[in-house]
C-alpha cells in the first residue's frame, strides 16, 4: 500500500483487523470501520486544503515568493 501511495501521490489508509477468531472480528468491525472512514474523510479534506494548483505554484515561484 505504501508503494501505491507513493506512485500515485495519494494518501491511503487501511483498517486491517488482526484477530484470533470470528468473534473478535465481529466485535471490532464496527468501531474500526468507522475509524477508517473518519480517517479517509479527514485525509481527503486535508489534501484538498493543502492542494495548490500547479499554475498558482508556478506563479508564486516566478514571482520569487517561494524558495525553489
């Protein structure tokens, strides 16, 4: 998963449950699923907040407002 995140410049989260039996998996699935969904939404919001359009970034570099 790390390779995919690096190759495609995407944040990736997972919620793999390591359990010893079906009962443990059932008991933990709802909480971990909700946590994974929350993290995915938070990451998507963060990426959108941090995203600078390529043209805007080039304008800033050309104006000398950012160090290269």
